[in-house]
């Protein structure tokens, strides 16, 4: 027997993601959506679009969202949860506003959002909340969200397995993995945005370092080797004079080679799936850099639809539903993050271009 009761008061769930083009003619319109309001000419967007054209003009992110929804549906069904799961993107079809309109038309009123970004910052959290606010303005829908989840045991377990498997792949190639450097990679953001993330959370960088340390600890304990780890960044954009988080992954690989380190395992800890930043910046550019340096190189998997990660997302949805019903979470079951961190103060991960822009789930 299936029921929606476990997720009461929520009668619908929405997966909220970034979106991406699905064919070459989508690329420039998609990039216009991403950069709207910044005055970037189409000629520049065509240059940026080469990352997509190199892969047939199709981003993998939409297919990965479909796989994620299917995995969540399977886990819901296994737990007897009949609540429907919808999908809306910020920058491409299915658009967030269109999906929320459909949710309302289907008779739902209380919606729980799961975003495909696991860390706090403007671009990875608040901007999604701004888009949700805009999309629900003037509707009868009430939308809440699960909390940030990068340090939840489900995400950590998926990452530990990915690192262990990556080291096994290097060992199969004859690499002495006891000296392999673990290089954790996340999306670079402007330094000012990183600083803004520290106003009401422990901050974008600190979150990553916490997760990196825990994954490394568990991998080291599992394999009996005290692994060394670094946090680096990819996908820098913006004006050359604007400070962004560093070091860049390619520069760091060069530094490792200069130190005599012969192998590196790249761990895309900042991403939950193999979207464009992973397959271009890491699987293409960083892999080419490693080959030029003669550095043995493997890229670990993202969490994707790892069973522990999927179970963790459902646990987080149940945790949020319990909180909405006024129940205190079972601390022995729910771990990681900040219990009850479902709403954010007004200055949390502030929009530096438009500080007064309202966002959903704000107190």
C-alpha cells in the first residue's frame, strides 16, 4: 500500500536544477538565459558555447535529472510514498515557473523542493530560492526546501565509495596508490560571493573542507593509508581582474608534478552529477593537463544515483516533512548539516548585484 502520509503536509515534490541545452540550436538561447541582464553579446556566447558544441550541443544534465527522478521514484515506492515528483529548471525546459503552474493545476498546494546543488553560496543556493520566489509569486503554492546536504552521510558514503573505486582503478593500472594525491574539485566562485556565504553559514569553502576531510578520513581508514588531500577549483569565469577562488585545478596539477607527485585522483566533490563542468573541465581539460605532465590520473565518480545518496535525499525529505508537522528529528538517524536549517536570514549568501531581491524560505 502506498501513501502520501509520510511526506504530509507536502503533496508534491519538485526537483529543481540548472538546466542545459539538448541540441546545438539550444546552446545560445540557453546561455542567454544563464547570463540574462549582464549584456553579454551573442558572439561571446558562441565562444562559451564551444564547450557544448564539442559534445554535440547537448548537456548531460537533463538526462541525469531524469535518472535522479527515476531513482527517487523507486526509493519512494520502496518506502510506500506515493507523493508525485516533478522537475523544473532555472534556465531551460522544463522551466521552473511552468512546472509549478502545472503542479498547481494538478491540485497540489504544499510543495517540497530538492535542489541539485549541495552547498551554500549565492549561485548554489540563494539564486535557486530567488527563482522559486519569482515562480510562486501570485500563486496558491507554498514551497519549502530540504536543507543543504553535502555533509549528509548519504552524500559522504557515495563519495567514499567513489574515491575507493577511483584508487582501485589507478592500482589496476600499476600505480602505487599509497602516494596518490586526492584532489577535491568544486566550482570556483567570486571571492566576494564566498565571503557572503559566511554571513549566516560556515561558508562555501568551509563546507567543502568539512566534507573533504570526512571523506578522506573514511577512505584512509578503509584502505589503511593516510591520504593527503587538497581542495581546488574549476570553471572560473568573469572578468580577469575579479578575484575568484583558487587554485585552478590545472595549475594545481602542474604544482603536484613539480613536487614529484606521480598520481592524482580528481574527486568532483562540489558536484552531484557528471554535468558539463565535470566532463569538460575535468574529463577533458584536466585530463589533457595530466597527460602533458606525465601524471597518472583518474577522475572519481560523482554521487549520481548511488543508492546511499538517493536514500539520503529521501531521508532529508522525510526530515523536512516531520519538521513541518512540528516533530523533532531523531538525532540518531538524521546526521550531518544543521537540523532545522530550512529558512535563511535575509543576508544569507547575499545577492551582491541586487541585495534587496527577495528569496523563498527566508526569515
